[in-house]
C-alpha cells in the first residue's frame, strides 16, 4: 500500500531519487518515510514540501490524514 507521500511524489512524476535530490536528502530517507520506518520531523516536512511545491502545513495535514491511528 502506498503512503500519502508516495502518492504525492508519483502525482508530481518524481522517482524516489528525484524527490530526495530536490529535498536535499538521500533516497533512502525518502524511502524510509514512505514505508513508515521514519517519522519526519518539522525540518524534513519543510524540505519535502518545498520539493513537492506545497506548503509545509498542507503536506503535514496530508500525511496525518493518511495515517491510521
């Protein structure tokens, strides 16, 4: 099952490596966030949001809405 971050990345047409490069992080970091192995901190959410051309708050709310608690 794809996570919300993976859906957003795919919608933009990015590979994991490309999103990592745009966000200034490794592809393994993106992969681990997408697989739920890492919970991104505020700084990481900001980097990913910039790379995805969205506001951090919008990305954060999208990520939280997609979680099962």
